[in-house]
C-alpha cells in the first residue's frame, strides 16, 4: 500500500496554541511526538518510506523534515509535495495520486490527515486490511463508530453490506451528512450512522477515473499541465468529500471501532486528555509551567507559567506566554472568529509563537519594546544561519552555551560562552554552530524597525530567498 499524508492545514480553531507557522499537526500535544509524527508511524505500518508522499506547503517544509529526522525516517526528496496555495483536499490528493501512479503504476493508496488523534489497535489494522480488499472496486472511506452524539463531525449513513464470501468487508455509502445539531446527532447515532474520519483508501486508477468523471475542473487543471503554480491557479478549491465522494456511485465505508478525534477544538482536546480527581485536564510546559487549583472543576488548562484557578468550573484557559485565551467549554469552536479578527488586524501572533522554528534551529522572543527586541537563538550542531544583512537594525550577540563561528563584514571569529560581538546595521553577517552541542546565543536587536522581513539574504544552506 502507498500512503498520502496531508500536512498543510493551518489549525486556526486551536489559536493561540496553534499558529499559521506552527499548526496543530506539528505541536507535541501529548508529549509523545507530534500528531504528524504519529501519522507517519501509522503510515509505516503498511508502506515503506519510499512509498509515502507528503503534501504540505513551503512554510512547513522544514518542520516536516525536522519531524521526519527525529523519527529517523528519510523519504525521497520529491516525495515531499509543496502546495503553492491551499485549495482544500481534492487537488492535494489528486497531485499525490498522480505522482504515485507515475512512480509505481496502479497502486492501492491510503490517505491520512496528519492532524487527527487515533488509537492504533487490532480494529485499526483489521479495518485497513479490509479496505485494501475493497479498494480496487470502491473509493473507501473509514467511518468511526460514535461513542456519543457529536455536533462537530460529519456523518456517514452506511447501506448494503459488501461481502467477500462470508466476510463482511464494509458497506455501500448511502449518504454523507453535514455536521448536525445535537438532536439530529442523537438520531444519527441511534440509526447506526458513523463519524466521517477523513481517511480514505482506493486504487490509484479508479480514483483518477472518478475524479475525471465527477470533478472535471480539477482534473482539467492537472491534465493541461504546466508548473504546479499554474495548475493550482486554475484548479477550484474543493474538498474530496464535496468534489468526489458525494457524487460517485462507488463510495464504500469500512466501520472502524477505535478511539479517534480530529482535535478540531479545545473541547475535543479536553475530551481526550487525562483528568485529575476534580475533572480538570491540565497540561503544563516549560520550566515555569505549574497549576494550582482551588475549588475548580472540569476545566482545560494549558499553560507555560504558574497559573492559579479559584472557584471556576467548565472553562478553557490557554496561556502561551504571548497570548491568553479564556473560553467557556462548549464555545471553543468560536475561537476561529478570534483568529479571523486578529488576521484582519495584521497581528503577527496569528502567524508565530514567541518561539519560532527555523531549519537551523529556533528563536524565542524573550522581551520587546519600542526600538528593541531580545531573543534567544538556538542553533543545532553543524547548522548555520544565512549570510544576511539588515537595513534598519543593529544586533549584539552574546554566547551563553556552545561555540559560535561568526562572520561580521570581512572578519571571521570564534566566540565562547560569555563572549560577544556587535553587528552594525547594513553589515553582512552570519552565525554558525561548528560544534557538536547546541549553541545558544542571546541576541539584542536595536533599531527603528524590527520586523522579520528586514532580512536581505546573500547565501543560504536551505534555499530560502
């Protein structure tokens, strides 16, 4: 089986935990690897690394590569497809499937979203084995058996059984249902409807034929060819459900009885986290993260600082250092409205956390004010920043850990802990970690403009403009 992993979503419903440059699939929500890494591990159950195609975008390229490196997984370079624009799931899956067809010929393909939580058990393995048997003749989706009425998921109404001998492999799909209200959801569960998981399996040739038949606008954009930027400009934005699965007569569903969540809201995160004796789900991070609760019940609290709650129930409290969200449980789906407002205001906190990840390591904004910003730079062994220059700011670097090789103008120097250097505005400079341990540098920026776009790159190991 070949596998397509979809890793391009922005995760706007989990702001401020999730940001555009660090969406939920790359956050280590459960301290045991990111959701993306867990998805890769599931893909490796049925596919070799060379048989996995990942669709993401340029902004997440190095995040994907870093997560793969942590797992010790190396994919062929051209198995990472970088979308020039977000056009929903159907164009992404079509692009990946065309590549699989070109590389391997007609193949059984599974499609896995990278931002879901799912428990791998015998039922999971069995469901994929049954889907493999169906995939030559059907476009298979996986339906999760509901544990309760849920208004945040779409539903699938299963129809006639599909058998191989006496073995029931799945069901024909009678109907897809949009997210219902609570009373309708109760009726769906009572009638045996399934949650729509967003996972699929099919033969590549069948999928391509059905896309050609039911979504000609998407198909024609790829058929006409050109570079991927031109193709994506021509293709409409459409989901695989709306553009294909709701139209085809070959949709089948395999029921899947395992713990699953799309983690599409903080309410969903509360449901899957362990609770204390007061029903609180607590997740603290960082050296200063701690929670003290007095007469507080059934709250979700995620914080990286000392947080105390007194006499509060059924709240969602998310503190990321640079932003604080407080919401009633049951209302967290509306967080996307906060995100939309901040986006319209041009607030950079929709884009990036205080800690931003780069291919060379990361930086954390420790303090900022008018005309100054203080960062902690963490540079991985053997990595170096681009050779660059700033028009509007000077920088002062102090090494606190490791050894730094620094280029300032035509000078090259080595700096050890406690040593420093000054880089005037307009001077080319570069920071490198030549050692075998992490390099940490405190950077103080001073200037009239301190935006991240005041960078002129002259050379870069990572191909950035």
